[in-house]
C-alpha cells in the first residue's frame, strides 16, 4: 500500500476503487486486532495506525539522511506500540504528575 501511496492521487478511478477497497479491508482487520477500551473508537485508532505507518514509510524514504530515516521508522513504531498498549497515555500522565 505504501509503495502506491504517492501515485494514487493521479490514478484512474478504477485504480482508486481497488486501492480504497484494500484500505477498507486493512482498516477492518487492524480494528479487529485492537482491544476495546470503553467508548474508544477502534476504527479511529486503526486509521491513526495505518496513517502513521504509511506516513512514516513514505517520509523515511523521502529523506537523504539514513540515520533520520531509521529514527522516523523506529520512533513512529514505538509510539504506535505504546499507544495501542495504552502506555503512551499512562506515561504522559505520569510525566505530568512529576512536574
């Protein structure tokens, strides 16, 4: 999906239809893997994960610095893992309590 992302804005209607179907299947699959957290929107979290992953891949490919490229991938991955595990919010909350 990431390899085609930049080209899809110029693609034919039929190509966009196929790509859209793939995005919808991926979102449904990803949302199905996420734990329910009260009133949290699983589809919204799936959109965030997919957007973050695809954005990180494309951004890491666009920069010329290999260290920055690796940092983009590593940090986005870790932030998404923390977010889906609920750790990001608890760490952020702990940091606010210490201040």
